[in-house]
C-alpha cells in the first residue's frame, strides 16, 4: 500500500517536472520568435529606408511606357532586371547600348523574330522613355563586388 502511494506521488512529481520543462521550452521558443520578428522588422525598415533614398521615380511619359509594356506583355519574351521570358534579350540596360533611334525603329517595326505591335509613334516614344528610365534604375547583371551585405546594391557605385 505504502509503496503504491509513494509510486503515484513520484509519477505526479515527474509529470509536474516535465510540464515545467515543456512550459519553459515553449517560453524560450516564444522569446526566440519574438526576437526574430523584431530583427526582421528592423531589417525590413532599414532596407526600405535605404532603398528609398536612391529611388528614381519614372516621369509621366515613362509611366505610360511602363503601362504599354505590361499591356503588350513584352515581358513574356524579354527580361528586365534578369526576370522575364527568354525569347528576346534582357532590356534592362538596352538604352545604354543602343541609340534612341535604334530602339524606336526596333519597337515600331519589329523583326522576323520580334513582332510588330502596330504601335503609334507616341506609344513607341513612351516605351523608349521607359527603357531609358529602367536603365537608370538598375543592372541586368550586378557584379558580386557591388552587392551590399543587406542584399541591396548601390546604383551610383556601378561602373
Ligand atoms: C514574341 C516575343 C517578343 C515580344 C512579345 C517582344 N519582343 Fe522585343 N524582341 C524579341 C526578339 C526575339 C528580339 C531580338 C530580335 C532580333 O534580333 O531580330 C527582340 C528585340 C527587341 C529590342 C531590340 C534589342 C536590341 O538588341 O537592340 C527591343 C528594344 C525590344 N525587343 C522591345 C520590345 C518591346 C518594347 C516589346 C513590347 C511592346 C517587345 N519587345 C515584345 C521578341 C519579342
């Protein structure tokens, strides 16, 4: 009888201890998650503030070009900032490589591989303005040496 009571007490004691351990574990995980959340929020805030400083907003003409780019789905064949289709070339920095006249002619008439979208001269000019803006905002390929440890990179420091 006596041994049985002692046994039950011991079991209860053991359950109590393991519950305590479990609770402190949950509390620890909770603390770690809170810390991670705070760190992530601070990091996000910092990255956004850091990026905003360098932001170059597109003007009205370039914005219209951006809209046409989306409507005509140019991205299905072309990449900007390395993202998009692969049938045509990446156009992020095409404005630095070609003259405006070249871009205008290309977009207006297309080639055997690039379709002619029957765009008006205004629409073509908007698209060219947009490509010129895109060129100022980033690089298709960023050299590893230009990447900041936050994952961003400095546009001005590019060669
Ligand atoms: C069906 C796929 C396709 C679509 C959609 C497309 N393109 Fe192209 N584009 C190409 C291909 C392929 C080339 C390369 C053509 C060549 O070299 O003959 C090209 C080339 C270009 C070039 C010239 C690049 C250079 O090296 O000089 C520009 C600028 C361009 N496209 C802009 C656009 C714009 C703006 C749109 C949307 C209105 C668009 N493209 C939609 C396939 C496409």
